[in-house]
C-alpha cells in the first residue's frame, strides 16, 4: 500500500508521569498520514527486559534520553525511510537487526518501542482506522470485540511508594462486572471508599506513582484488609463483584531464599514467603498474584503455582519479561499460569505479539500492562482491544496518565456499543474460567 510508505521518522524528548525525560517518536508517511507514540518506563524492572537507554551523568538524575533520541533521528530514521509502515514485521525486524544486540542496548528498547508503535499508529491513520481496529485485522471479523477486564490499583506500594510497604500493587479486579464501564465505575467506588477509610484512620497521605493511595500501613496485610473493607463499604461483594489482586514484585525486596519484608520486620525463605502468600490467598478474596517470588526464583514460582495455581492467576512479570521463550519455558515448568504483557519489555510490537501468542498457546492468562512511568499515550488500550487480550492493567483510577487509558477504553466501548447495543462487553468469565 503506497500510502503507508514511511517518509520520515523523528524523535523528541518529552516528559513522563514521574517528571523524567522520555522520548516520543513521530512517523510521517508518504501522503501525509502521521502516527506517534511515547515510550513508557518501569521502576521495578526485570533484568531480562529490553534496555531502557539513559544518558547517565548529572542531568535529570541520569535519566536523559538524548542518546535514544539521536538514535531515532539518525540511524533508525535513515533505515526505515521507504519501508512500509503497514508491514509491522518488516519494520520491527529492521529495528532489531539495526540495533544488533540481544538486549537492545545499542539504541535502547525505549527508542525501539516508541518507533515500533509509531509505525502502527501511522499505518492505522493512513487507512483511516482506529488503532485497535487496524491491529485486529480482517481475520477475526466474525468474533465479537471484547474489552479487557480492568485491574485497577487502589494502594500503591513497593518502589512506587518509597518502600512504604513491601508489596507493590494492591488492586481490584471487578470480576462480576458486565461491561468495561461498570468495571471502572466499581473500581472508582472502591477507590473512594478506600480513601474514606484512610481519612477516618488519619492515614490519608496522597498517592503513589501509579495514582493508588499512599500505603500508610503498619503491616503489608493491613492494606489487603482495608481493601476488602473498602469493597464492602462501596456496597459491593468482595470476591463476587470485585476481587483483589496483588503484585508482590518480590524482586524488589529479595532474591532466591532471602526475602526481607521490611514493613513486617521479617526475613523469609522462599518457602516461607510462599506460605505467607498462600495464607493470604486462603483468607482474602484474592484472584491473582503477580511475581510472588523474585525473578530468578523459579523453584519458588513452581512451588507457589503448585499450591494455588488451580484457584488463582499466578502472573509472571519480571519473571517472564514479555519473552515468548520464557513464557514457553514457564509453561513447561508450570512456574506460573498467566503472563503480564508489557510492550517495552519486549522492545517491538512484533515481539510483544509473539509473547502473547506463546501465552495463548500455553493457555496462560494474559494482561496487557502499562508501566509506572507513563504519559498520555494510550497505545496499550488499543493493543489490548485489537489483539483481544482479556485483561488490562494501567495503574489506578486517578492521575491523568492513568485516566487517559481508562477513558480511551470507554470511548472504544462506546463506539462498539453504538453498533451492538452494549457498553463494552468483557471477557471476565474467560479470564477467570474457574469462577462461575
Ligand atoms: P513498573 O511496575 O512499571 O515500575 O515495572 C509495574 C509492574 O511491576 O507491574
Ligand atoms: Zn509487576
């Protein structure tokens, strides 16, 4: 398609939700269509992720992106000119070959993912399609379009809250909602109720990096208890309407056989941490636990999945780093049963899609996820809808970089509803097949 031929690629430095530099890539096609995307950035990084290239030095705490911007404006722009933006695989293969490193450390996974996503945006614009519709392609024409089931953060902890509590995300999954709109409305009611409880206890202290309430708790478990109370206070049934999910992000407070829960004043073996988490799963309406063990603790992951994997989602984030190879290995080892899918961990859309395909083949759950460092970019929502990913995790229901994404989901739901009479049907039952 000649109107999707790449004419120019340009990067600029923009700012993320932590006030750090990041890069935006803008791609222009032959007859004037343009597309742009902004790279997100994690704080609790898996060591196997595509490298987030930073300048180092004194400016911006070393987080400058001049090198990544220069890579796009130089070698990448030169190489992509004349390629077809609608041939995502060709664009991504060119990027991968040009970078030439296994971890994308030459040009940076941040430069590559922003370029890769900009190509998709530009091609969709040339074809006059919303990105999700473009990504869906023609092959799935007869299948219903489903909105992803949200996973919304209520308390933010771990490295997103200065280590105030050890567990990173205390989230809600509105498993009983009938639509995307209802799922968000319930999440917002729980957030309000949780803020009310924190106020009553004199613990309200602002928000963490992803907009969840600051976790001013004396123990990690208190956050779960308060979250369940908040669900009830919102008039919803814990576990039936709205369930709890945790991202333990265990790599940030421990490694194989040595986990230090500073807030609880204990140091645990892998086995003991597993026991503690299993106990929480038994006593609270928890439907998913992400990264229960550190990224290198495969035995711990296997042990925990053996204990609860038939009842809940055991999600690999740092453990899988959106790698098709690691997902296949985890399936073989039964080390988890769901994959967090973060495009910038993989570095290109093609590799992200390969990870998703591996997750599907393994019958894993899949959750499309944003990062803790975000922007107004809403690509992840379109990827989730277009690729039919059953769940979406983009942080809390406050802060503009979060609401930008939830609200984009509402727009898509509305557009679909106009045709089908709903307001965004959810794959809730298929995401949690063990729930009625
Ligand atoms: P990150 O956190 O973006 O800081 O890595 C998100 C997560 O761990 O899921
Ligand atoms: Zn995580």
